[in-house]
């Protein structure tokens, strides 16, 4: 099994207008100058997916070093689903990834692991890499149920056709997202180790799946978090909105 290539993805959530594309270009310039070993991605709002893909393509070097992703997709390829977006639409717009099962989707929209599994399968159908998110709430952690919850989400959210090439797992402790709180490195290591064990038990190439850490990843804690065993990169929220903040996180894991 070849070494897992680090992956660092920015999730812009519901942030960004056309003027924000300058940050993507600035990040592309930094990456083009340094040629990081890490694979880089940005997931803007759906309104910017095509524009960002085109902006990076027009920058001559950007498309080579940064790929674009969506933040969600519907399980079906088309139909009467007002306000939703199909994986095929994201693919046509220039996306390479799509995030599914983010805790904000699970909590705000009542998404179950069964629904997330269907969305991941849709991503595979469209030729996208599914970034499947899992993670526990503070109440679940305090109850000592973290590993049970995450294992159940892994089993329920990953389709049987998941491979190391078409699927990435992102562990995001819900209580750390946007709060400024982060787990200890020992807590991160425990959960990532359990996820790896689950992947190895279910998939022949379980050792090849990349597992990202997400949850208040910032320039000042990125190096410590990404030095943990089985942390193959990061899914970054607010710190990915500005190239000046995102680049130090990239440098922590992804430079030669």
C-alpha cells in the first residue's frame, strides 16, 4: 500500500461572494510557488463552485494544485427536489469532492447515517470523492459513548462500494466545531485509531483510506493535531476563508 497522501480541505460553509474568489487565487499562488505534497481542496457555497473552478483554471496553475468541492448533494441525480443539488451538477460545475454528513447537516436538517450513505453513493455515481463526516456531541462524549457513536456512523454512512480512491473520512467532534475548543491529541488519536480499525475490518484497502481531523483547526494548533497517528490531513472551517490563515495549516502537514 502506497503512503497516504495528505489532504487538506477548506469548508467555507455559508460564507463567500464573488469577491471571495480572490482568496482562492491567493492560495493557489502560494501553493504553486511551494508545490505542497498535500492535496488541497476548497468547498465554497454552491453558488461559487463553478466560478471558483473557472477562476483556478484561468490562473494557469491553480487547477493543478487546488480542487473544488461541494458542501452537500442530493442522493438522486434529478427530480422534484427544490433547493437541492445533485452530485452530477456539482461534477459538471467543476467539483472533484463533495462533503456529506457534516454535523451541521445531521443536526440542522435531521440527516441520518442512512441518508448520508445514499449521498456518498451518489457522489461515487457522479465520479466525485465523498468526504464523509462523523463525530460525537458533547453529551455523547461526556457519557463515554464517543467510540460507539463514531463506529455506528462509520458503519451506517459508508456505502459498500467505498474505496480509498473515492472516499475520505473526516472526524469532527461536534462540540469542537466553531467553538474554539479542541480535543487533546490523545483523544484525537483514540478516535482516529478506532476509525482505522473499523475501516480495516470492513474494507480490503482499509489502510489506504485517508482520515481527516476537523473541529476548530487553526494555524496555532494545526501542526500538533496533524502530527497524530492516522491523521492524514484536515477539514478546516473558518480558518479556510482567508489564504493567510489557511496556508499555515497547509504548511503544517503538506510541505516537503
